[in-house]
C-alpha cells in the first residue's frame, strides 16, 4: 500500500457515528466549551497512542501489531489475550456498521427489507477485501475520501453561515456563550462526556494492520502516522467549532445528527438525505476498514499458533482468505444475534469490547517501554531509531495515566459500568486459560 492509502485506512476506520451522531449527545450534555474539551481530551489520547504505536511499527513492521508485540515483548499469554480481544472488538464492530447502514437505507427506501441491504453490503465488503492489498488500498481510499469531502463541504457551508455569506445574517460565535456560557451544565457533565468523545477516536490505529504490506515502511508509516493524526484532529475539532458556532447547544439531541440540523438551518431542504448519505458512507467505510484489520489480526494469530493454523494461510493473491471468511461468518452471526438475542449474546459481546481500546492503548505504551529497555540492553543507540516517540518516557507514561482515568470514569457511568463488570473477568479468563495451556504444553501434558 502507498502512504495516502494507509492514511485513509486510519481515517476511514475512525470518522463515523462518533462524530456525525455522538457529537450531538456530547454537545447537549457538556455544552459548547465542554464539547471542545471532551474531544480535545480524546485527541490527546489518540495523539499519544499513535506515536507510541508508530515507533513500534517502524522498528517492527508486522501485521497483527499489538498482538505480535505483546507476544514478543511481554509473553505469549498476553499476546493471545489482546489478540482475541482485538479481533472480537473489530469483528463485532462490523455488524453494528452493517445494521446502521441498513437502517439508513430503510429511511431512504422504506419499502425494502433491511436484511436485503445487510446481505448486499456484506457481499460488497467481502469482495472488496478479497482482492490484493494494492487494489484494496485504492477502493478503501475512495471510500474514505467521500466522507472527508463531505466534511469539507460542511465546513465551507458552516463558515459561510458564521460570516453571513450563507443565510440571512452572520451567526458569528455567539452560540458559544449565549445560553449559560461555555459550561452550562458544569464540570461533571464535561467529565462524563469525555469517555464518549475518547471512544469517537477508536479505530485510529487500524492503519497499523497494513504495516507489513506497505511499500516502504520506514518512509510510508511515519508519513501516514503524521497525516492520520493531524487529519483526524483537524476533521474533528474544525467540524465541532463550526457546529457549536452554528447550532445552539440546546438544539442538539439524540433524535438526529447535529450535522443535519446545520444543513436545515442553512435552508437546504434535502438535509436529511445528505446526512444519510454521509453516515452511510461512514458506516460502510468503517466496516471496510475493520474487516481488513480484523482479518489481518486473525491471520497474525494463526502465525503465532494462537488461533487455528488454517487461518494463517494466504491464497495466490497474498490475501488471508480463510481468516477473511471466518471474520465475515462471525460478523454475520453477530448480525443475527443482534436481531434475535439483543439482550443476551449481543449485549455480552458489545460489553466485553467496551474497554478494548483502552486496554490496547495501555499495551502499546507498555510494549514501547519494554522495547526501549531491550533495545538498550542489546547495545542499540537510541539516535538510530528511525521514528522516535517524542518526549519519551513522558508520552507512554501519560498515555497510561489518561487511560486509567478513563477506566475510573467508566465505573461511575451506569452505561459504561457493564463493560467493566463483564470485560475485565473475560480478559482475565483469556489470560489465565492461555497461561495454563502454555504450561501444560511445556510439561508435555
């Protein structure tokens, strides 16, 4: 893959409902200033994580990333645990995007059964991921570019409304302080929404799945990392500044996308259709990126004997087809469970992945600490590291500290508490089970 394709893989896997829909909830709860602080908090975590991951990627460019690093730098049991946690978290995200896409199409074509759209989109995404990585990179780039272009259109329209070039009068920035000031609901509301905002950046590390398929990892990956970081920060923060300026915070809700409300305020009658198209492309683009990453994660686990060996095989086009088929079958099963048993099986699956991003981010930092220690012990010169994490060791230490703050915050949020209650014991079971199995193998049992 080329630099721009790797970059768009990360952006495409990240920008989605967390921005187009979740921002309305955050704005309603935290107010204008609180929304910016919440999303800046998420941006800082993403920024720290990307640099920790970046150094590991450039020095050890492998598909599977955190699972491979945890296996080699910590121990096989931790690699097994995070590998399956990551695969589950990505694979279960696919059906949620498929269902979201079908709901959007149902709004546009109400007489067509939703299952037809789910089946159609599943086949489309399977075909897109069954081609060689260079062709996948091209299709993924186009998919992700659509939503990026639509964000640019939104920014131009919003700036026009702020300056008075669009609409009857200039909106300016009075909505930031007009109704209760920057923090109308106090500090507690800001803290509670930080988790929602932080999760909106989840998936920024998806591009790492393409590390081993990059044309020139030493040059491509650093460029892709910088471009992804700043592309996401600009897309999120610039969109939110415009959104807050144009839309009064009390007008934001969960009934619809705040972006649609802005289009309506601009006098565009087809606002709902435009935003439906935006969210549809976002959902499919995210699903496409998660399929790619989860397939490579499963393939990597097969190579490390942490998954059935058959998933490590690739076809003549260098595509891990068996891993792709298993991932898609799981995604289809999850779609069915989300319809048939939303309160049991699907709830359990979504709950245990609720803390997966935080868990994975902490491991990136831990692996970086261990990598640096081993690098020095082997006589390596830090100056020879091609992509150094800035402000080391502050950067990985701060990443761990902020992730711990998120864990604590989740405990006090009733909607997130279930993720901790179900997630932590499940992760522990993965780790203990793998440890016992590895010990039995060593003892010849």
